[in-house]
């Protein structure tokens, strides 16, 4: 089972991207396994390059002093994020964090709609309250 920690509160926009943070699990690796681990790392980078070519990875990179990295995925659903993680070489030796992210423009548009909906609801409540007072 690949551990995935999902950070989410509210979806501000349907124009959603996902920040995926991958950190290698801490474990002792015998010298005999270093070559295999390096090959897995190279396969992972090739996998990410293929996803970039498909337009699914917008940006990715490695951490400078830590075994891990990040990528911003532009995909249609969280199911697709999960699939990408599960297909990643060495995914079982990585701790994953997934953060849904949005652009400031998308958040502004969603907050405007949210505010409009709140004002409309308050106006209906006020109208209903006035009608109730008028029939007494």
C-alpha cells in the first residue's frame, strides 16, 4: 500500500491542479542495493519526463538536500493523481503528500460566486422574514 496524505479543505475552483510532494522513506540501504536504487531514481525521472511531454506535469524537480521532490499535476481528477502515483517507479518507498491547488484568479472567481450566493441567500431570508411579519 502506498501511503498518500491528502491535504484539502475546500475546492475553490474547478480549475484544479495538484502539488505532489514525494519524500523518500528513511531506511538503511546496503551498498549492494545502491545501483538498484539509482536505477529506480532514473526510471522515475524518465516517467516524470513522459508525463511532462503529455502535459500532465507542469513543473517538477528534486529537493536539493533531501531524497525527494515535487511536481504540479494538471489532471482531470484525484483518481488520475492516484494512478500517476501508483505507476511511479519506486512508489512504495516514497511518502506522498497531495495538495489541491488553484490559481489566484480561480480562487477570486470562486470567492466572488460564493459572496454572491451569500448575498442572494440573505436577501431571500430578509424577504421571507418581511413577508412573515406582514401576514401577522
